[in-house]
């Protein structure tokens, strides 16, 4: 692909759905994106089973390489995952399935790449991506987690294909595995986003509302939505609200739970 007008080395966001044909612990390298050789950008799964974003790759003239990584040894072949990488303003972030997994700060200049082309799904034939890449979006701005989750949810990957869309759902490993109703959120306290996780023992309609300390409803995350039994996760966007104490209430059939969370800024 032509690089001019399509990608910036200074700041951006790359989002994509991936379905690898390999297990995450196979010790083999695969490339999602490669842009430039001298001081370029690389998004890859390396031989140590780490999903990595590298900036200033092999850069000349004293530009130090910077990056973030997350081990994906638990990934299974044939499973969909949504990935998002952001960089700019001195911060790199990695999101998996809508959740912020890791971030890293940098205080170095980013190399102004002048290469005429870049590659998706290959680094010129050495470490090709073995699997599916779908709904690939490149932005020249640093997108927020809310924007990433919105794009992830609106991509239109069918429910018959996906294993993770809208919410992360971990199903029981067997039909006899007992589940109990439970809720918690993390991190707590938080300063931008927190993930609310809840376990449903049976299929149930779910309502999730967030309230201020004064009892005013500030967000309705689920409104009597039918959900299957299992573990679900959903993100509450706290950067739209002032710092303070909040409470979220989950009503799932005959079950109800109210939990306290603290937003710090």
C-alpha cells in the first residue's frame, strides 16, 4: 500500500479484528503491519509469543527504539480477537477486545519515515500473518478507548463467527460447571476507564446502571438486554464524569448487586 496519506509515524491508531490459524504459544513470529525499515513501525507476534508494537525500529541517527508488548500464549487458533494500538503524545497503548491491556510512556522523538510503501499482513514475505485480518482501520489521531470499543462493536462480524464482540464472554467449560452470580470492577480506584465484570449463572435479562454518590443516574450501560450464562465484561467511561464516588447496580433476573467504585483524576 502507498504510505503517503495513509499512515503517520508521529501519532495514530491501528484497529483490526484478527483470527490466527495458530496457537499463541507456538514460538513463531507473524506480522500484522510493517512500515519502513529505517526507523519504522512494526506490529507483530514475536517468537517469544509477545504481541508487540515497535516504534523507531532500526532507526538511524540516534533515535532509540521504543515499544510495548503483551504475552498471548493463551490464544487459540480459530478464535477472533480485536486489537487496537495507539501512539502519540508520549504514550503507547495496547487494547485487546476493547480492554486496555498495557501502556508505556516514551520521551524520545519519533523518526519521520519517508518510505514509499508499507505492508499489512507481511514484512515483505519473511513473517507473514497466518490467519484472517478483518476491518482494518488506520487513523492519524490517538483514539480513545470509547471510540475503539464503538468501532469494535459496529464492525458487523457475525455472532456465528465471533468469540468476542460487545462484551467478553467466558462460557462454562462443561455443562455441569456451577456458576454463581457475582460482580466486581477493575481497576478500582480508576481515572479513565474501569471494566465491570459479572457472572451470570443462567441466561438472564441484564440492566446495568451507574449512579453518583447523590443517587443520580449518570449512565445506563445495559437496559434489560438478554445475556447468556457466563462471565461478561463491559467498560464504564469515567473520563466523561467528575472525580468522586460512584455506584453501579446490576439487575440480572432475580439477582441484584450494587458495588462502590472511585473515580480519581
